[in-house]
C-alpha cells in the first residue's frame, strides 16, 4: 500500500535525481542512482512543477486550470507513488 | 515495441588490489594487455547511448587502475549517460576524486567488507579500511551521489545492523546489501560463504527496522540470497532484455556471470558493433523471450515474472542452461540447492581472488 501524499506537502525531486530528455526514445526520463523512469508527457509536466515551493494542491490547481478539469486525484496518486520510492521528497 | 537496453556495465579491467573471495569475476582473470583501448570504450559508450542505454556502471576489477578513467567518464557525460563508479576506493586520491567530479561522474559506490576494520581487511585480503574511510569523506565533500555496497555472507551477516549504521555514519545516500551470488570466485568459496538459515531469518527483521529508521536519509536495498527463496530471481529483467555487460577484453554478455556458460559464444566489441551484438548475436538471442524454455517454465504463469530464473545458475548446477533455475521449488533439480542448505558450515578457509592463481589452492587463510 502506498501512503497518500498530503495536499500541503511541497514536493521536490530527490537531490540525486534529475530529469533529462532521451533523444533515442524521444521522451523525458527521470535518472537517479541505479535507476531510470521513462516519463509520459503528463508525468513530466507534473514533475516540472515540483519545485519544493508549490504544494501538491498548487500543482494540481495549475494543471487543472491548464486542462479545464479537476486532476487532483491523478496528481496525488502519481506523486504518492514517487514519494513512496523516495524519488520526490517533501521540501518542508 | 522495440527492445532497448537501459543499462551498460563496463568491466574496465580485472586488475584489483582486493582479493575478495566472493568476487563474481571469472577465475580466468584477464591481464592488462588483454584489455580494450580507450577509443574502444568510447565507441562502446556512444553506441550504447544510441541503442537507448541510460545508466552506465564503471566497474571491474578496480576501475581506478585504468589511467583513462577520467576520459571515459567525460565521454559518458558527453553522450548523456548517468554514470556510476563501482570501486573499492583503494588508490583513490583527493585530486583524482576532484577530476572525476569535473569529468561529470554522477554516482560513486564504495564497497565495504564489514562494519569493523579487522574482519573487513581479512575478507578483502588486504589493507583497505583507511583508504575507504578517507574516500567516503571526499565523495561526500564533493557532492556525489554516494552508495555503500556490502556483499554479505556467513562471516559478516551477523553484523548487518552495524554495517547499515556504519553506512549511515559515512553519510551514504544508499546502502546496497547483497547476499553473495555464487558465480566466479564465489563458487570456489561457497561452503565458507554460505550463511546459515538462522542468520538469513534474522537478517530480514534487522533490515525492516533499519529501513524505517533511515527513511528519508538513506535508502536500503537488501538482496536476499536466492537459495532461500521459493522462486528464482528474475535474470536482469530477462536475458538480453535490458542489460549489457562488456568484459575487459571486449566480449559483450547479457549478464556479468554469463561467461561461465561455456556452451555460448560471446562476440567482442572489437569485431562487431554493440547494436549488432544486441540484435543479432547468438549469445544475446539464446534465452530471449520464452521459446527456449523447458517445463515447468514453459507452461508456468510466473514465466514473465522471473524468466525461468538465472541461466548461469541453471548451467552451473545442471549443465544445461535451458533448464529451470534449480532455486525454483517447482524445479526437478531443487534438491541440489536443498542439499547445499543442509550442509554443515565449512571453516573460513577462503580461496582469495588472485590473478594467475590456481583455483582450489588457498593463498591465505583468514579466520573469522
């Protein structure tokens, strides 16, 4: 079971992870020690907003405004999974 | 969907100042004059990146003995690879650590043999404790991602809690705790290395508590010994599916232990492009997919979870690399593993890893 990330958490990428563009797969990829995750467009967009200042609610609101839909559940689930793997950390 | 590798393990050399009896390198260690050149390695990295490789492990032997290491790291950075140096840290200087940082190295893994100097140096077969402590400080100071890796076996498994605490004290971001896999030199030392069931049982609780204790500070990766499992480990995410190893002499393999499967021929990057080897070579195609499987794997619902287990282990223990990994409790050969588990623990008489050594002749006898 994955714990759900709090809406007030301020997620930031793990200090040792970085996002890079893979020209072979033409996809953004999250690289970290001994691992890599291929990011779809939505995932890459979510992570781009995770700057340690915005809260989870802010990230969901920004994307929701862009797409004209409530994406809170999707954003929360996505970030909860990455937080469970410690790839994003709460900056607070 | 196209099959693309994600990881290249570059075994730059077999030369190493340590003599660890669990080393997975082959007994037939290659000398420096058999090693491929700087230009060969650079071409391999470029070709690997073009194939889709994202992660590069620079390993060995001891990769620091290659004087061109900084050049290779720089080239890896230029091609966009995330690079990890897997090192004993023996021989590392602060100047060289700085140069590796400037060249773009991302991640340093330093091996430790125990939580205490005496046993650590007995296992390594050489003075190495002080060098490792010092190197860990430089790695932290310069801001690398830092992993401590420890191979576990009967002599150090009871120190697991202290080993994890030691890694945290060194400031590790990650600690990898891998029970010995029996390849290469570890086969020669299996009876002295194999932990007892009681040790393995205790280890899991120790790891669970440590994971909770260090969450957010240090990641703990614990690899259980597969002999104690009901099902085999998935072989590198499937044979020829994600992973490429290039040995010091340029032979490309789907796994670092694959050279022990003597029924396979491994093409060299000296003769062939990495893309050709990945797509076309007989070794990479040998156990791809599931056409090669025998029963019980062929009709098993787990076959896409563990891919029939380790081909190298199947070959080593049954003489047939297409059989089910004997670790699997569904395998007709499981009795081979159970007999090993039920054997009496042997004394700590190690055959230490040594270039040109005669396998089976103990060079040093440690006590622990």
